[in-house]
């Protein structure tokens, strides 16, 4: 079994100048492709169950799918709850065998976010599970606006919550379809100067590949969450499969056609976080 906690893969990344991809899963084909790509690149991977995924498939089912893949993988695999919004959700994920939970209190007042995240981190650590928290709100393309992370608040948050990883708002945006102008390096440096906790970039699809590699090598950013970029690759592969034979109707045959193209796209993402 190559099942790992988040801390077990992020600390080596921090020490050795690379980052690990947190890949947003929506179904079995995604998961297969992500693990196949990680094996091809010989790097660890984080399989993430976000809110959209959990609406479609119950957490215990996702936990079993993730763990099955981890048990048969040749590289380290982290099974991660992304954007948990309650203690109950995090408890359910731990019970379902997840090795990492992310509690998102970023919309809440600072002290409330700290108190709630600390409670969940303590619960996770007692179960041998890692915990990621978020300080500063990361907005959404064509939606809620970001509220950048204050370095002094980040220091207090990291110290008082004892999280294993800290998601920050430094110019990143969720659901961004095009790579933008890049992240606020000055803000990242300011956060790094006051805490040694591994940093996480949500909305990593909007970060140019060259900057991902630079930050992985030269900063405390150890994890990039990637969803939109790979969902777009899946969508294109699905359209190609359907248009190749308009008479097809077998969903297994159709969905199988998405795995290889998605694996290729994922390998490119993984390479953008490794050593140059």
C-alpha cells in the first residue's frame, strides 16, 4: 500500500524543492488517469474529493475508491477531503479512510476560523490524519472576489491551528480557464518570512506552468490544486469520443476513451511541479 498522509508528501517536497499536485476528482476515470500519470512520472499525487464530487458520490464510496487505487499504486497517494465546511463532514471523511482533510473557514472572521480549524486539526491528528486550513479567501472566476492573505494573520493562523498545510490567497482564483498573469510573489515571500508551514495554492489551473515550477523550486509552495485545467481536458476527450461514432451508446466504452487523453494532460501538469 502506498497510502500516505498530506504531511508525509509535503514535507519532502518542501525540503527538496518541488510541489505535489492536488487533483480534483469527479469520477472513476479521473482517478485512474491521475494515478496512471503519477506512476508514469514517478511522483506522489493527491486525490481530492471536493464539494461537487461529494454531491454526486457519497464520501464513503469515494474513500473506498481512493483507497483501492492507493493500495495498488507504485507511488505515494494521498486521499484528501477538499473544502470541508463542517466538523461533521471532516469526521465522516476520516471515518471513510481519508488520510487528509481540508477545513475551509476562510469566509469566517479570523478568530472563528482559527478556533474551528484548530479543533479539526486536533481531531485529525488524533486519528493519524493530516489537516489543511485556509487563511485569506480565494475567490472564483466570474464569482466571489478574493480577499488576499494578510501575512501577520497567516502567522497567527499557522501557529494557533497547528495545520500541516496552509492554503493562501495570493492572486489565485478558483475555476479560472486561462492561465493569468501569475501570483503575487511579494505576498508569498512575506508569508514565508513568518511561517514555515507548507503553502497551498488553490485555483492552480490559472497559474502559468513556468511560475508553478519556479515556486515549487524556490518557495514554500508545496501543493497546487488543479481542477479546471483537467476537467477541460476530460470534456474535450469525451466530445471526441462521442463524435467519433454518433451511434455509440455504451457509457463504459465512451468513458474509457477519456482515460488516455486525460493521463497525457495530467502528466504535463505533474511535470510543471517537479525539478526543472
